[in-house]
């Protein structure tokens, strides 16, 4: 088995995934979720997101085909989830109610915030252009950054301040809303085209 490690490919994949995951821009979202549930399991969240992304790299399209779902349908579903989170941030309402909030790890952080429809479809797109081993390393490096941000979100909250967080929460809520709408409109077109006349 021949490996094709390339620093250039790793950096390229890292930057693309970093932009899509946007963990720095998601700090207001993370702080909101932390305040809502009380505690964020940074290690578990990072590991689960890493496993989801790497697994999807190998079995993504096959898995979706097995359960009868194509990538556009998956992306549209993810867009709805992001839309709800964005509405909560902008309007200050609670749609997704938790009976006994204690911690947040898999939902909604690992999925769909980190390993969401956007990053999962990006992983499939990268596979067509770059070597698998370089994509895996880029995913791992991104998850290290994610872990550091999640681990220090409390400190980041103190540094940024409640007023700034409140304003940024609404700003990033609008951005997240725009991303969800773009994700929806881009993929719903593909679905409509597949519908027989």
C-alpha cells in the first residue's frame, strides 16, 4: 500500500474544512449551548465529530444509498436543523427543549454543528480531488482546534464579555440562517430536478 502524504494537500484540506466547520465563528453558538445545557464534553464532542467525518469519508455515499437517501436530501435535512438553531439565536426563543439539561456532546455540537451536512458533503467533495490519508490528517488537525475551542469556551466567554456575546449571537444567528437557506436552496434544486414530470 502506497501512501501519498503531502503537506500542501493537508494544508489545502485543512483550510477548506476549517472554513466550512467555522469553529471560531461558532463561539457564540457554543457559549449559548453551554449556558443552556450547563456543560460541554469537549473531548467526547471532538472524538465523535472526528469519527463521523472520517467514517463518512469512507462509507458516506454507500451509506446514504443503502438507506435510500442521496447527498442533496441529507443536506436539506441538515439545513432544517441549522435553521431551527439560528431562529433560537436570533429571536431568543427555545424550540428544542431539554427536560434535564446536563451536558451537550453529540447533538447538537458534534452533529450537526461540527460534522454537519456542509462538512460531510465537503469531505465527499475533497475525496474526489485529494488523497484520503491527507484528508484524514486535515480532519484530525481540525478536531484538535475544535477541542481547544470547546475546552476553553468558558474562558473565551469571560474574555469576550456577555454584551459582546449577546450581540455576536444574533449576528452569527443571521449568518447561520443564511448558511441554512443557501444549503437548502442549493440542494432542493437538485431534488426538484429529479422529480418526474
